[in-house]
RNA sequence: GCGGGCGUGAUGGAAUGGUAGACAUAUCGGACUUAAAAUCCGUGGGCCGUAUGGCCGUGUGGGUUCGAGUCCCACCGCCCGCACCA
C-alpha cells in the first residue's frame, strides 16, 4: 500500500494544473464570472503563515466556484512600494529596487508549492513602471477633473535629521533614528478630494450587504457625519469675528470660553506680535501628528486676553483661549467650551479656573442651589434633600444620550423637558430665525494627503516651472521613472532625506507648457494609492491604458474580497473613492463604483511565545524547537530551565515565534498547512499555530489517503450502503453550506465526522468508492493535491479541479423521526422520539404523559405548554 | 483619549433565541507488538453518587423571555484602527 508521500504528490499535481492551464482566466460570456481576490502582499522577504491562511481561504472559494460552474478570476500581485525597502537599503547599503524584486522572486517561489489556484500570468508589482506609469496617467486625469489639489498640512519633522517622519517612525514623540523630539511642521502637500464624496461614500455603505457590519460601522464613524451650528463670536476689540462649529448648540448657555487651534489665523497673528504666544504655539507643536498622540497629550491652554460677546447676550463676554486639543482641520478650527456637558472642556476649565454652568439637569432633578452642601452629595452628582432630588456637577461632565429627555435651565427657546436632539433643532431654528448662525452638516473625513517625501514610491507626474507654475507632465512622457543611479553610482540611501530631492540630474526637465528648463516634483505617492486600484488592473494587467473597459465590465466587481481587519477603514475607503474617481475619468464602468461586492475579514495566525529571564530580569525568547512541553510545564530542552508560555501572540521575528510555511511544507506538505490554517478557528478569528495541531492535520490527511488506498484494493465489507449514503449526502450538504458561508472550520469538522463514518462503514465496494470520491471532491478546495491523488487512484476522469461539485439528495437529508427534548420550566427533564410530522396536539399529549412531566406536575395543570415543531417542548408550571 | 470587535472544558472551538461542549487536541485506560512507533477501540466540564440520576456551569453583575452562550444595560480583560506602517 502506498504511503502519503506529499513530496511526490504535490509537485505532480501542481505541474498538471499548470499544464492544463486550469486557473488561467479568460473572458467567457457563456459562464457566470467570479472574481475572488485576497489583499495582495507586501514583499517583505518571505511568506508568512498568515499569508498562507489568507490565500488558502481565497483558494477554497476560487476552487469551489470553479467546481460550481463559474469562470473564475483569482490573481496575485505585490504591493511593492513602501518604506521597508528604503529602510533595508539604509541599513545594509543595497537598493530598494533590487531588494524588492529579489523578495518578490523569493516569495513567488515560496507560494507556488502551496498549490494555490492562481492565474500567475496576470501577476504584477506596483513598482513595475508599467503599473505606476498608468497610475500617473490616472493622476493627471484626476487633476483635470479637479480631484487633486495642493495645500499646507502638518507632518512629523525630525529637527536633527532634517527629514519628514512617518507616524511609525515616531516613538514616544521622538525620531526613531535621531532620538530628537519630533515637531509638527507645515508643508505644501498634494491631496485627493475624497471629502467631496463624503455623503456618497456614507450613503452607499447601506448597499454593501455582504460586508461585515463592524466594517460598515467603522467606516460610517470614520466619515463622521454630524449636524451642527455654525456661527461667529463678535470680538469685543472689533477684530475679525471668530467662526465656530459646534455639534452641541443646545449647550450654548453653558459656554465658558472660546477655544482656538494653535494653527488658527488669530493665534498666528497674536504670535507674530507676542513672543509668549509664539512660545506657547511652539510648545503645542511638540510631538507627533497622530490623533492618538494629540488626544492623549496633556491639555494645554493660553489665555489670549481677547474677549468675545455671547451671541444671545451682548453683555456676556467670554475669554478666548488657545488650546492644543483643537484641530485646525476639523470644523472652523475654533470651538466654544461647555464644561458642564463635555468632559474634556470640564477638565480644561477646572485646570484654568473657568466657570462651570449647567444648561440642563436630569429630568427628575432640580439644579442644586449653593445652600446645599457638598456633603449632601454622598453618591456622585445627585443629592436628595427633603424628598427633592438636586443635581450638581462634580468630577464627571453630564453627557446623557441626545435621545434622552432632560430638564433645561433658562433655555432661550423656552424649552423645559426635551431631549438633546430636540434642543439642538430648536437652537438652530432660533439662530437661523434671528440671523446669527446657520445649521450645517459636517464630516470628520479629511482630504487624503498623498504626498510622501520619499524615494521608493510612484513619482507625482508634475513639473514646477518658474513661469507657468505647477504643470502636469505630458501623458506621452509617462512613466516618469524613478532614477536608479546618481552620478553613475547606485543612489546612496545612508543619507537622511529624500534622494529625489538631492539627485543631481533627475529633477531637471523641460516645462511641458513652455518648454523652458523646469524642476520635477520630488514627492512620491502614498502607497495606499497603489493599492486603491490594483484590483481593477488585474482585469487587464498588460493594457496600455489603466484599464480596458470590456475587461473591466466583464470581471468587475470583485465578488469576494478577503483580507485583514486592519484594513477596515483606510484601504477600503480609499479604494471606494478611487473606483468613483476612475469612473468619472472613464476608467471604470458605473457598475463598478463599489468595487467589492462581498468582503471577508480574516483573523491572524498566532503562535505561543516562550520566555525565560536573564540575570537582569530581561526577557529571553526561545524558538519552539528548543522547548519541550511537559505536563508539569514547559522546559528548555538543553538546560531543563522552566519556560514561561505566552499563548496566542502575534508572530514577530524578535520574539522567535514565527512559523515558516516553507519548513511546514517540507515536513508535512502544503495540504497539511492549508488544512490546519482552516481547521481550528473560525476564519474571522485568530488561530494559534501549534505543532500538535499541524501533526493532527497531517495524521488525518494520511488517514484519508489510507482509506482511499484500501477501497482501491476492493472488497465488499457489508450491507450498510444506505447509512453510508445518507451520511455522504449530509456531508455534501453541510460542507457546501460551510464553504458558502465562510464556515471553513465547521466544514472541516463535518469532513472529519464523515471520514469517521466512512472508515467504519460496512458497505459495498461501490458505495465506499462513491463515498471516498465524494469525500475527495468535498476536500478538494482545501487539500487539492490529496484530492487529485484520490481522484486518480479511484479512476476519476481528468482533473478533480474541473469536476462538477457534488449535489446533495434532499430526500436523504430528512430523518423520519425526531427526538424532542422535553423541558420543565426551561430545564431539560426528558425526551420523546416522534415521527417528524406528528401534529402538535399529539406531541403535547405525549409530553404531558411523560414520566418526568407527570412527576413534576404532581397532579396539577401546566400554566403553559410550548411546542416548537421539530425543536423542543417546554412545560411551564 | 476616540471608534470597532472579542471573551464557552486542560486546549482550539461547535451551537437559525430551543438538549451547551459537535469536531479536533492533550490526558487516562485497553487492543495489536518481544518492544516502540504507527494504527484501532474506549474515556474525555466541575461537584455528589456504585448506578438510574441530581446540582452547578459559556469573563463579572443586572435585565428581557416559557426558554439566553446567543438579545439589552453596566463593568472587567484582551485585540484591531486612529488618516505618513503595509
């Protein structure tokens, strides 16, 4: 009997698929098309077991769709621009281009033995000039349609290296290499006008029926539509009024101060005249640009000495403060602070001794007069004195949901009991009636800054001309290619800053408008641009235009997109924007403006970390192969030292817990790796790689292989054909459901169960042969090599990859009798087996006659009797 | 800080609001073997009980329901994102 020899089996079938062109996609109007795509990898160097999981899921879908009669497109490429290539060049003196293409070669070589059903003929990398040249062409189209513009924006500035830093390169507010305190600095940058699409991108989320609800919710919150009031505070000194935007105009009577951003024009004007203000602005510019850093930073304020008049009472003057937590990018860059109903404002006002005024109190309370002592407020903000409940603020701002009714104090629109939403409406109405403000809709979504001051990215194809200004490059001059050399030598990346900026010749060019000598733009594009349209490019990857409309019409949309949850917002939102922009420029049909019909977000593959401590109590990480697991705990194989096990940690080179797919394939074969990454956890959740789990997967596949070999040797073993066929059709049904609903782990559990039945089945040779062939077909999307091998062993024609998916015989799925649990007051007490169509009344009779029920009733009558046909009986006493 | 998610035996997990723990792993017991490996059979949430069986049990505390792992509220813990990481 032949053993399960993956080293022979797997390359054999991979060669067979390649020779047959099984996965090469060509347009065929006669068949329904199916486009399945996994988020393409960054060529970091080696493939990761996480990639294996991602692509295996896609491959299961692709092979399943092929078997169900679809014309499948399942391509692969590389998201190849980005910082790590430059970092590698900086660290070891190579070139980003060489590093990247070497990595791509390695990774392709590592992916092929996994047997993915990919159309490799469509592969490209985003750093191919053929790709980024088309991207530049689209950029010019976007410019023409007014979708691109320039403005100032803040970046992380390293004052020692004199260079812009990515957020990732800012560690605890310091530059990663120089260690210098990072500053926020303004730079003129290129932007895509994604904010023009805020409403459309928000509304269209409703139509994304096959996206996870959590992703849709995150995108909605990110776009952040809000309704509010815009108005201006008159300055007492007669200067330009200060415009503010607020989502809580109902709290206007609780205003304590007006706050402006350190980057607000008024703040800048004051700073020009007053070094104290300038020093404060400089203080505010310390640290990185992330919203997290800004939000967590200590709240700082500076009283400008300016005052403004309250719009509802000209005698009420409010101080103007500069505050570091106010963003110039959102609203008008100025707010009014209402400490009673906003925690951040409350903290600020307590810190700077500004007054706190409630504008509303809980419905069943009164505002506490001063005469009620603090001591009465034993439990937070409410005190009860002589039967009356009084409210007064303490440490927490009072922020009830806007849909909750509250009691208003001195509301100028005459409200008494009303919800926040009603009060906002009333306030906006009054402001509009009296002409001092207007209701506006605002979005949190900001325009997409795409400029990067780095080398390894797609050059922005514009030219700066002294006479003509910013001029788009001519399309016939595309691609604007990155230079490989400078002064005849490969570019030196050991110097901080953008090599394009200091390149001796690359910048020099002729102005596309007037022909005079001019300078190229040296900013390159954000790598998110590259990944925002690659899915469209896969439909016609060699086209001399960004897309081919016929191909795009045929293949788009992506029917199933699969990738990590970490891309839930940015990548997916940018792609949705890009599809719309491409449609406007004639590169995609209208039908493709929502490019991903269905989205699935898969979890990570994790692995335990093994740690010991050195003499200074610093952690020492050990490779799994150096650790022995005993019942009493884990120990180092060499020394017997006890090892701490941290389960389910993200794989990381520095923690020595990375599982290399290449080693796994070598040890067990690709099918085992594929089977394991699908089997133990639901695909949306993290799965922990364990040696025992991989071993178990391998044992199971060996067992299936062995069963096939036994059956091939023939012989009838009994007469249980009927039971085996029932189990088989149940398996067909369950596995089909599992695959269609991304329940891969559940599908695999059903395959285990069916295998157990088949292994023990006493049945005719014909029935057993039918069962093993069906099992192979059901396993084929997950373990395609083993499936082909069994198919061939059992004399199947052609390739199993092309065989039609088995169909479940519905008549064999239904049982004649069902066993119903009988509950008494919701607790299971007994059960009764009845014919499946037994009328409800009969079931009730049987239930009431049940020994346990009779005992529980003790002669009495049940209060209620619930019979759910085919499910359960509940007797309520 | 803000937004989103997750939490079930020793372990990974299963379960259209309807018998919690399918399937797999560890463990333990047995068969086969001179022996081991492989394989096969059984055991496999906790407590009590020889057993039929009983009580408890899905992070914690409350709620809705005839019935809650599942729905709602609060809390705790962990994970993801926060616009220049990909």
